């Protein structure tokens, strides 16, 4: 179960080109808080469940910046969820035993050493869906669909860098959405 976290995160980076909204309902016992994912029995499939985060829940974001000029001292920060959000992992149904074995052995270091084409081949057909009601699902990688599903009109990303006598050198990253 723990090994799925790395491939799932990688799907966010790789992205997919699907734009369809999927409608799929789950039984209440299949909808669990993300903190209970590790308590699932090993023989149960993660794809049989929907994980959710409540408003106010936090989860870690690992930053990685290594430009040869700067690096990150505190690589892990905690994000705060501002509304209840559901997540669903769609895994290809026709995985071979060899493909499953590759996924079970995959760790962060091995993933970082893989070429982009190998990553694309390994995760082909995987998809992370997001929902605000656990019924209508949109691919997390489809920004237009996510915007529509969550009522977001536009978004902005800005990065700034400055310096003053009082604060010294300072930089900031600002990401915001407008509903």
C-alpha cells in the first residue's frame, strides 16, 4: 500500500490528455479518509476506494529545487485543504504480473533515475481523478476540467525576489485561484 504513493504522485507530474468527466458513485464504506489508507489490508485494491480530505486537513508537499545555484533547506511543507476534496486512482485493468512487480519495487530513488519515456510507459493508463462530491470526477491533470468542476475562473502564479536592509534577501511564490 505504501508503495503506491510514489507512482500516484508521479502521475501528477506526468499528466494525461483525457478531458472527459467521469460519473461514478461509490458505496459509503468505499469512501475513506486519507489517513486510513495505510490501514487497508494488503490484498485490498486501492482502486476500490475513494480517499478524501476534509476542510482543514493538512498533507505534506515535498519541494525539490536544485539548480546548481540554490537548493531548498526545508524540503517539506504542509498544505491545508480549504474544502472537502475526494481522490480516485484509476489503474489500468490489464496489468501483467511483471508490471505489478515493477510498481511494488519502485521507490523514489528508482523513479528519479528513470527516463521520461520509461515513466510514461510505466504509468500509461493510470489516472488520478478529483471530485468535490464523490460522484462527478475529473482528471487532476486536466486543468480546464478541474477549473470547471470546482468553479475556478482563473489562476495566477508569481515568483518574486528582492532585498532590503531590514529583511535581507527574500523571495516568494504566490499561487492563487479566482472563483
